[in-house]
């Protein structure tokens, strides 16, 4: 696993792209997200039907996340848990990860955000998570402007309760459907390493870097690299 040995003092300032580059990037990601939604429409319908037939409840899971500038928005995902599942277990788990800096390669864990043997996950849900198919509805978040194709992972509000100040620099850009963390080991990373990678992306972001990450994402999903 590649090591990162840098620290980031918190700084609200962001080295922004040239305004023309920002407009171009936004236009490209809207067109790309719409094209992918159209191309994958049969798959999306099949997944939605599988979710609905496998267990009772809505096909989509909606959750509040924090985006650019810590502004809340609703993220869309295919439902992978039983309807009405209690999320307090995950809240305690994530807070423990942040507070104690637990190593995500622990045999007791399935991954950074997945609890091993979680009984709340449905049969179809486990397959969707394995291939990251549950994330596809977030393409609509990209079209809406809540998210970008590439950026930091969108966090649940309760995750920030134990954040040290410098973690908040990850909110200086929009969250992404994929990002530097996802193509750099993903669930083999600790929580702090994930945040450092998110901040590294925020500081280095460019159209070229976005393209590299998108290409690597395809390989990471197909090879299941970094998925525990």
C-alpha cells in the first residue's frame, strides 16, 4: 500500500481553477453523466427491479450528506439494506474509526465503511456493494450540481462530530462519485489516509487529474481493487 507522509494545516482558501476551466469542467461532467445514465438505463432498471423484488421498501436510498462548504444535500443510492434499518450502529462505528485511528485492514472489518457480516444488508445489496452498483444513482447528483464526477467522498453529517480542524479542508471542493481515495487502495486505507487523499485532490485538482482518476476507477471497479 502506497504511503503518504504529509500533513495539511487547515486553510479555507482554495487554489481554484481558471473560471473558464471551471465552466468547461462543469459542462463536460453534465454531458458525461447524462450520457452514462442513458447508456446504463437498462442496467439501472434491472438493478431497481432486483432491489424491489428482493426486499420490501423503496428502490432508492436517500441520505443527507455534506458537500462543498459543508452545505447539506440529499444523496441518491440504490437501497442495499432492509427498509428502516437502524443507522446508529454505523454512526458509532465511524466515530470510533475517527477517534481511535483504527487500521482498516483489521480482520474484524470488511472495509472502511462496511461492517463485517452486517445483518442489515440484503442479498441483492451485498452484490451491488461488491461491484459499486449502488453508487450509480449519484450520477443524478452530478447532473443536479450537488456532486462532481471526481472529488472527495461525500460524508454523513455525524462523521464531522470528531473532526480535527484540518479535516475540513476536504469541503473546499464538491464531493465526487469517485476520487483519489477510491483509486488509491480504498478500503485498505485508514480514515485519516482517506482524508489526506481527499485534501491532496482538492489541492491538485485539474481536468487531467480528473481524467486519470476516472480511467483508474473503471479498472478499480472491474478488478475490485481495494474492495475488502
